[in-house]
C-alpha cells in the first residue's frame, strides 16, 4: 500500500473519478500501474475506486497523486492530504454480468451484488455500459426486474410516512412537454391526499419534471426539509437524486443517456424503485402511446403495464396504469422553463393556457383522487376540475413553492429563431423524437431556458410564413447548431397541401 | 467553428482521445460545452472525435486546447498548432446498435456503418462497450457474423500475395502456454509453403503469440518489410496491429479485455477478418476443449467450428477445424518470455523440451502440410517430424528472425517465488483461468518476463515441499500481489491424497 500526497488538478470528469500519476514515479514502476488501470484510494476509512491516467508532464510530481473533481468530492480530501493507493480488487460481481450475457438469468443475490458495486463506484464506464446493455431491450424477465428493483431500493435511503396511504404518479416519458405533474400534485394535495413527489431529471428527453420545477422553486432539498414540506403541505416536488432515493438509478441513467437508450427492465426498475424508496403505497403510471412516443403501440403499453403491476405487487406497491394519447407534444413549450410557463398558465387559469395539458392533468388527478379515496368512483374528475378552477390548486402550488424555499418565474432565453411554414397547407406530421433532439441541440435541459415553443398542432391549417416552431437558446452557437440540424431534416415537421 | 492553439498536456489516456478546455473559456460558454461532451477537432483535413474534459486549473489557458497523447498522435499535431473545434456530429450508426438491442438483426450496411464509425474513433468507450455487449454471447447469427467479418476486413488494409495458396493457422485461446505457432510456421515454411503469419497480442490471456514472438525478434513491421520477409523466407511472424489488418478488431478487443469477455460472434469475426485481410486462402483453426479452457465441451467446439467454416466459406476462405485436448496448460511457461523459452527448447531439440508442446505443434503442422499440398494425405506428420528433428525448422526460424530485424534471447524476470506442495499426493486439478489470472497479476503480458513456470502436470505424484509453480515478476509489488491472490484461492491448483 503506497502513500501519496493529494494534488487537486482541477479536472472535471463528471461522476467517473480519475486520478493522475507520473509515468516515472516509483509507485507506477513498483506496482506495474498503467493508464486505464483501476486503483483503490483510501483516506480516513473511506475507499474509492478510480481510473488511473499516466501523465508525463508537470501535472503532478513524484510522491503526489492528482485527483479529478469527482475523486476529490467522493473521498472528501483536500490538497496535501495523504491517501493510500493500491490495485483495485477484481470486481467480483462482473461475472454475474458476463453470465447474463451467456443467457443465464440474474438471481436476487447477483442483482444485489451488482447494484452494490455500482453504487460503491467499482464499475468503470465500460462496465456500466456492459451491464446496461446486457439488460436492454426485453432481456430481463419479471423476476429479474423485481430483483433489480428491490436491489435499487436497498441501494439508498428509504423514506417512511405516518400515513396509511401515500399516492404518487409517473409518466413513462417520450412525449415532449407533457408536464402534468406539478398541476396534478397541486390538485391532489389541495384535496387532502399525501403526495411526496420526487422526480428525476431528464434521461434522454429535453426536460425532466425536476428540471422544469427547478425553474420555479428549489428542488434539491435535504430529506429533513422534504419531510417538513410534506408535513405542512401534504406534498412536495423535489429532485429524487438529492434525497438519495435509489442512487444506483442515477449512475445507470448517466450511461443510458450516453447511449440514448431506455431498456424496459431498467425503466420499470427505475420508476418503481424510486416510488418504493419514497414510501409510496399507490402509484398511477401514465403511458402515452403514439408512433413517435417512447411506447408506440397499445400492445406494448399493455405489456409494459402488466410488468409494472406485477413487479409492483411483488414488492408491496399498488400500481394502476393509464394509457393516453401520445401522437404529438403536449402544451406549447419543450424544455424546462418553456414547459414551466405552460404549467403556470394552467394553474393561473390564463385564457391562453394550453387546454390539452389541462385536460391531461385533470384526467390523472381524477384517477388519483379516486385511488386515494378523496373522491368516490366516478366523481374524481369533477372534484379535480373544481379544485383547479377554484384556484385552490394554484394556492397549494405556491404554498409548496414557499415551503421549498420560494417561488420565482422561469427564465427566458437570450436567443431565438422562428421556423415558418414554406407553403399553405395542413400540419400533417410531427416526429416527437426529432423535436426532443432539436430542443436538446438548442441546449435543453442544461440551459433551462432553452428549447422549443410549438405554435401549431397536428391537423391545423397554416399559411405560408406562419410560425410553426420557435427555437430558444442561451448561445448563438447552440441556436445555429439546432437550426442546422432542422435544415438537414426538413420532413420531420411537415406541412402538406390540403386536397379538397 | 472555433480556432484553438494546441497544448500537449502529457496525459496518456490509451486509445481514447481526450481534450481539455478551461471552464471559463469563451468557447465553452458560447458552444455550451460540458465535461463528457463529444467534440470534433480538425487539423489539415484530418478529423478526430474526442471526449471533452473541463478543467478549472492551470492546465490550459484561454484560447488553448489541451490534447491527450492519443489525440496528439491521431491528429498529428504539435504544440502551438491551431485546430478547429466543433460539436461532434451525432453518431448515426448508434441507432443500429440500439436496434440490435431491441432484437433486430444487423444488416450488411448497418455493420459497415458501425465498424466504419468505430475505426474513425466516433465511438466513446461507453458506445464501444454497448456494441460489444450487444453482440456478446450467441447474439449474432451466422449472417450477422459474416457481415461483421466482412466489415472488419474492409476497415483496414488487405494484403495480396503472388501465390495461389497462402496457409495460416489460429488457436482459439484459453489454454495457457499453448504457443505452437512459431514452431508450426518454422516447419511449414521450411517445407516450402507460404505462411505470412500475423498474430494478435493478448486479449484476456497472459500472452498472445505476438507478445511471445516479440521477446525473440521485432514483430512491429511495416507492411513493406513484412512482404519482403515473406518473399525471401516464405513466412513471417508479425503483430497484425502494426500492418493495419482489421484495425476495428484492436479497438473492440480493448473493450472486451476490460470486460474480460470474449463473445462468439466477435471471436469468429476477429479471427477470420485477420486471416482474410492477411490474404490467406487456407486456414487451420485449433480449438482446445477442456473444463477450464475457453471452449468447454466438444458440442460447443463443433458448433463454433461450424460457424467458422460457414462464415469463412461465405467470404471465400477455406477453413479446417482441429479439436484438441485442453484440460491443462501446455509446456512449462505462462507469459511471453517464459513461453518463448519453451518454443526455443523444442526448436533446438533440447532434452528438456516440453513434449506436449512439441506433439501439438507437429499435429498442426501435419494438417497444414497436407492442406497446402506439401505432403500427400497421411504423410504430413512424418514430414513435419523430419523437418523439426533435422534442424531445418530451427534454421528457418532463425532466418525469419534475421529477416525481421534480428534474433535475441527472451528476457528473465528479476523476482520469483516458488509455490510448493503442502502434502504428499497427486496433482488432481488445475484451473486454467485461475493460472492465467495469476500470471496477469504477476505482470504478464505488459512485463514480458513475468508469468508462471509450471513444474508439474495433471496426475503427477508429488511430495510435500516439491515446487508446483514458480511466479516470475519484474517488481516486488506485483509478486506480492500475485502471491496474495494465490493464497486467497488455495484450491485452484490442487494436490489430493492418493487412495490406493
């Protein structure tokens, strides 16, 4: 075990910790260390696995080890602290991953070993990508998904509430702008149900609910803060990652994002592990179906719904499925702040509020109100509508924002460009995936104000020169980049001649 | 497109190019660049895709871009050169990888697109791991393997020879110390056949043929040099990577190594693409079968053999399969130099030469001599034996070494440790995979002299205190590390009491 002085080299390598040693250092020669070797660092009882980079230049000196920002944060060290270094032990759980590749199902213990190693940081990017890929498509059966979900719940904190019923909702993505959650939470909590909502940030989409809510109020709350918000308001809207619910999920999601991949098993485990860890008892899952949505057919939605119900049941969670229409974006905005504008317009009962977003939110709130016993079957929608239109939902939303640290209006982007119709006709086709990609190229979700505003809906008549879509960006470079991509794919938002 | 001055930062990140920009630089802010963003660099018409790291320290200044060694080599730039930078275009072929994960077979064009992007460096480690994993196990059918093989051949240079028949051999690994190739090449070439042998370095084993041969002669030859060696001597023994045969293979192998994974489809494509690119017409493939070999059953060997024959045939290559015994290491040495010692002992007809290695080499040479028409069927083995024992094989070996740059004796390690029997008895079990891992922990193949010498064979009687295995290492740290691993797994080389 070698002792080395820490040098903070100011290199950010995201979540993946990297360390730097000189090629001519005695530790490299005596331990036979090379670039890409996995090493263990120990400091005051904390252990970290990192990837080694060999340097030949002045970055670190003999007897020093350079640490990337992720390594510094994970170990909690400062410049000049002395750490111990050794070869990382072999990652034993990788043989389960290999076994899966050779067609063997993963058992309960195997899943727990893998997830524990992932959370402990023992997997490199290559290992994470192999695990994610090995489980992709439909390669996990219901039993394996149950084990994965359970292992992910156990990988982090688990919240408990002093209420027999704790409701929750989730939307299985793929539909740009479908930001019903803040509206549903406000309605349901205003009617007295308990809904401690934790959401994720975007995986492959231009905005996650947490990204959108963050443009209006703080979402990175401590668990204690989150619990006090729920105690006083009956609900909250926080980022799940900040309260350490299912931390394995965030590590896997980073790799899924790089691969632009959502796998069925991991999608189910991701959704349900967050809900179970958050202490929910009843969950409504909305599955939009459309040709370019994440789920493309009712058959697929039913199959996925069945897996969600079975895995939930196996782990003591009541799951209800709602299949909805998903052939075009919801509301006007695509991107964190632009979607927040739509949410506020509905809650504030503005005349120009997008009606499709409002109707969807009411549909979902109605089911949850009935599921949670706040309304008798058949009466949920009327209660939901009354609560929204009477202003109690807006009051509740603002009260939650206040409890979470204060409300603020969403930001507005500095650069924008209108895309106009090149002919008279009818809006005949919109590719949701293309629109998501376009919004991401414009900077969403990293730039909260970036994204798209949709000015038309499917089937709408337009004249040449009418604005179809506005691109919003925080930098000219990103606006140009998005526009170039749009021009390369002229048929993804299509206006066709009207034949009469 | 931004212009930046190159700064060589002296960071080695293996084959994966990495670039560094300051977080407060105008290019980062205007382009919305973040750590892990994939960027394109252009210099004098050459284009390189690299992974961005954001730095906050003094590593690079405003207007500069730091390049890792891999990026410097790939672009061919020097300190102070000006390069252009932009967001990397989306990697279109990744949608084929995702499609494969969802159960769709990969077509000819899809495989060519993927392999072309891999060779162009457009895939990050995460992307490479996903592709390798998506194709792992038995997930490629014969048609997909044929497409992959063909795409890999097209990804690099293709050699041609002025001979109607060009023979080659390959061993499907997994058997430590099975280093027949240098002996077979020497015999076959001494008998007048043309055998331009290119070998790979170790994938997951402690030594590849190229690693072993390199301890005796240069193997990194230019293509022109390789061709002149074959012209004068009828054969060569070079590292395939140096002559750009199937370069995609080397990139995929690096990731397979990190995952300790060999997939059937990629194994077949790797083997056959190298042979076809090398201009071979007739190939003998040796498949050792044993409980801890890479191939564990005759059924698996036959299935793999059939895939190799069919894919070879589809691409115009005649493939012959030889299934051999694979329950224990071959020869005495495990590790590049230690295996070279065994090869030299056989060629030099030393009294202590390992007979199992000699017999295996003669078996293979016999088949190739008959396959290539140098011996009539049934007469191959006698010719092979005569050529070895008459010294013509040694002469040919030395002539090839001379032509490749000169012969030298293999190096000897500075540190070693004997592992002795703890009891009287019989050597009842040896785990090939454990022995490979042990040799790797001792430093092989990076340290050519590191590895193991086996002093006993299965079924041999030993007394307490007899040496079973010697561990060789170039550093005390590695010797200790290997020994610790051995002590943690006391049952992988097992001496059992003899019951009479």
